[in-house]
C-alpha cells in the first residue's frame, strides 16, 4: 500500500459570524475574593490566574463518559488528544507530532511525541491510546459517545457485543510511539475527530480505581494543566503540568473555575473582579443585561456566531408524543422570532432545521446550500394537527406533561415563554421543572422525561456530527426515534467518498428528521461573553469551545 506523508494542518472549519447568545447556568458564591490578583505600583493588575465560571458540577472527568461542554471545557486543560483545535477549527499537532495517511485514505499512522508525558511524569505511549480508545468502545464502560469510533474497522461490532475480541478493532500500537488506525472507508473529518474529548487518552492506572475520575488526587492527565483541587459543587482549580512538552507556552499559574448557577451572581462576580471571564460557553450573562453591557463595556463584551443548535426533544415512546402530529403541532405553535427578540435578546437566529450555520457543505456552508425551510409556524394548522393527533390516540384532551430544563435563568425564561405560547395558541397546559445538569442528562439517557431542553454543538465540522446521533439505538439518541430509511441514508453518507453524494444523503436525512420531529428546533446559538482587559489568546472556535491553555495576561 502506497503511503504519503501529510502536513499536520487539517482545515476543518468554515466560519460564520452571524448570531449571538443566551444562557446556561451559574450557582453559589465560591468564596474566591480575587486574591490571585496582585496590584503593581502603577495600579495595573498582574493577574497570573485565569478565573471563569462553569454553571454546574461536571458530570464526569472521564473522557470516555463526557457528553457536555462543562466536562469538555475542563478536558481542554487536563487532557490532550493526538491533535488539538486552533481558533479556526484546524487540527494542529498535539500529542502526535506527525501522521501518515495511506493513499486510499483508510489507514492513519500516528507518531507520538518523544516528550509527551502524563502529569505524574510517565511517558505517553501509543499503547495508552490503544487502551483508551478500546476502553471507550468496551460495552462495560457505557460510553454514549462510543459511536464516534465506528469509523474504525471492527469498532461497532466490538461496542455492540457482536465480538468480544478487542484485537479485531483497527486500533493498534505498532510500538511505544507508533499508533496505526484502520478505517472502514475514507472519512474526511477523521483527523478532526482525534481532537474530540472521547478520543483523549487516559492513564492505564484507571483500571485499578473505578472512582478515579471523581477526585482531583486520582486524575492523571496529559494536557497543559493538571487537577489541583476540586471542591465538589463549589470550585475546581487547575495548575500547570510541569511535564507538559510545551510547558513554556503555559503562562497562567492556575485556571480557577467557580460553579455559579445564577447568572446575576456570575455577572456580579465579574464586575467586582472575582471572575476574569463571564458568559458562554459554560456560563451566562443575563439576557436583559446584554444590550446594556454592549453600551457600557463595548471593549469587553463579545458576540460570536457558533455552530450549535438550541432545541427541545420529545420522548416519542410516551403518550402523547408517540404521535407525530402532536409533536409537529407543538413545534408549529411557537413564535421563534419573538423568542430571540424578546426573551434571549442576543441576536440568535430562529431555526427550522437542525444543522446550524458554520458547518461545511459540498462547496460552501451547508446551511447556505440547504435551506432550513423544512416546516413553518402556523397556529391554525397546529390546532388541526393537535386535534387529529389526540383523536388518533383516543384522548379527549391533552394530558398533563412536563418540560424539563437544566437550572439556568435563560433556560427558564425560554421555557416560560414557550409554554405560554402553547397555552395561548393550542389551549394546553404544560408544566416546567428545572433540574441540575447531571440529573437532566441522566434522565434523558434513561428516557425519564416527556419534553426536555437540549443543545448540540459540533464535535467536528461536518453535518454528520448533528445527524448520526439520531440513528436507531444511537448512543445520543434518547428520543426513541427510529427510522430504517434515516439509518440507511446516514450509512450511505458515512460510506461515500463523494462529498456531493454525502451531502445529498444527509439533506434527505435531515428532512426525515424534521418530518418526524422527535426534536423541536428553536434557534441557532451564538456565544456572548465578556473578558477582562489584558487577557490575551483566550480563544473560542467555530463551535464555541473555549481554549485558555495558551492564554496569558499583559497589563494594559
């Protein structure tokens, strides 16, 4: 087999700046009094720490089990994959210093850096990656993201228990520093996947401690920072990993995360100097404050369109949402423009599809090539559909149901607005309930909900990152939706090496998704955040993820 050496930049992003953002969560005071800051004689801050908020306790710090942006934001500092993303969404060298891709695009051979080490000083090896990836695929691990490895030979069969032979999976350490990966078919975004957190390595000592990911003292990472302290539900502190191969690029003495679920408290902490960063992706600026802050602090507030969708999902296995007409009725009976103009107030774009702007299509942005006009808002038609759906279910009236969302001022206001629209337009009553984020995720996975708030950001830059999650039995498909036709289209797109054919198949798949409507699109996200003057090289990429690892402070 002929091979060719590849340069290690892989353009994975097509950026669009179009939208703006609203909320997640924030919580109690952390007790951080800003002591990390020292004032110079000139009065300019010489901050060496970087302080930001995460809206809740991370659901896990085990890369194989991560599925949310709180855990992912922490993983950015603690772990590092074969590649990492730069601000433009490009894959750049990380733990792997180089790779060779075969002529047919189906075999990748990665060379691990000689100076890559774990935070305890042990060398990072190709064996660590083989172990970690196969561990994520092991059915006993229970990774909901295991399907992201299905591009690899034998991965799906191993994860689904069709074989117990892990050696049949196309992941092999040829020696201590060489990792060979064999794919089922050419996958244009595979290199991008290697920077996604489920592809991060874990130290092989985790096999001896099932609870390793719940305590700072037992988390061994290979990233620029290491876990230093974890006060559960209160704060997390990262400090530089002295064994990191580019430790000279790590300037902050610590990264300090507060856990505040109240957006007003988060903003107050920022304004009183207890936080250096506030807002998305893991915090929230109160929606009503955004216009004010744009006027009062234009040099600190940033709005940036990102590749992410905000939506509600239905449990299609539970009455009345086992009827497609009922689902479509609820989706058609809300006013998305009113929500983004009067509730979120940050310039978000109403969505009538699932794949957001900012994702690569055949030749340009997918959302430019494929219009999101899969359905329209129409109250009269919604009333008719609801009546027909309830009749088909043998129901005289709409039953009692509850909409759940993770604790957040923003999510609560959106929920209140939507249930009021349903009440006025359809004459139905829907209760609302907030849950801690980890609880919400657990309940969604267990199908223990009726309607749930959800959001999805790109794991890599391709429409597939939004669409393959809804295949029958998929690890992230906790709606109950199942369609053989949909599954076949996703399989076709995955196997094809022709981008036009892939996009055509995914377009049809998105149409089916919107026809059956197990999810109700609401808007396409954007990030709104604030950063204190003097902080440099704190970046957010095309999908809204923050990278603080190469950041620094320079007094202005």
